[in-house]
C-alpha cells in the first residue's frame, strides 16, 4: 500500500467525520452547553480506518515536535492513545502512552494516570477527540502536574471553537486541532 501524505489523510478523515460522526439535532454536551450538532469522535476512532488516520496524523505531529509521551482524558483519548501506541511500535518510534482517569481509582495501585511511568522533563502531548471548553484536557493537565509532569502540547481531532483554545492558552497549553468545526460544518 502506497504512503499517504498527511494532507490526503486529512481529506479522508474529514469525509469520514462528516459521514459517520457528525449528527444534527439537539444535544447537551459534556460542558453543559446545548448544541444543534454533535460530533461523536469515538465513532471514528474505534474503526480501523479512523484509528489509523488519526494515529498517523498525530504521529506526524509527534515527530515534528519531538514528543516523548502521548495521552489524555478517558474516554475520548482511550482509542486514540491505543492506536498511536500500536502505530508507533510498528514504525519503531519510541513513545510512551498513558490515560488520565477522571479521579484516582480507589483500588489496586490507586493511580489516576495509567500506563508506563512518566518522568518529569518529558515532552508530553495531551490528546482528545473533541474540545469544546477544554475542561477534560485541563483536568488531565492538572492530574499530570500533581506527579511533576508539565504537558507542553494539546491536540484534538476537532476544536468546536467554543473557548477551549482560550482556556487552554490561559493555563499554558496551546491547542492544536486537526480540524476546526467550521471545516466540517461547511457544505
């Protein structure tokens, strides 16, 4: 199979998102906001094609930005992180991956951050499927900071452009997005 460029992958991913993940109607978002559309990123990231496209695009970002570890808030980041880990291994890219729970688990190791040990000083990328206000990414950032990790980057599949970029910037994180929602809502 021929190598695809990032641009070609983004075209395929946009078509997949529009066809499968973008829903119209009345929806209450995790931020509490009401919207006339909903983008269910997991519909895409839990498919072989979508997982491959998203992971490939993220790995391109990882290489360009010298990232050491990729992770994010459960549940949106879970399939993304798994796909990135598998693809990184297949391409001999040394990368640590992790998932941030909403709260410290009360049993077993009682960890909030699952995965290999993360050391202070790592260049960490937080990922998620969709960002509205950025609340989940900010909570993941706070959990990492409690163990001495200072994330430097955040990347989402889609930025709904409803405050996430500004909220993350105020906390020291620049939000990158594969797509701005306006790109997917356009006919």
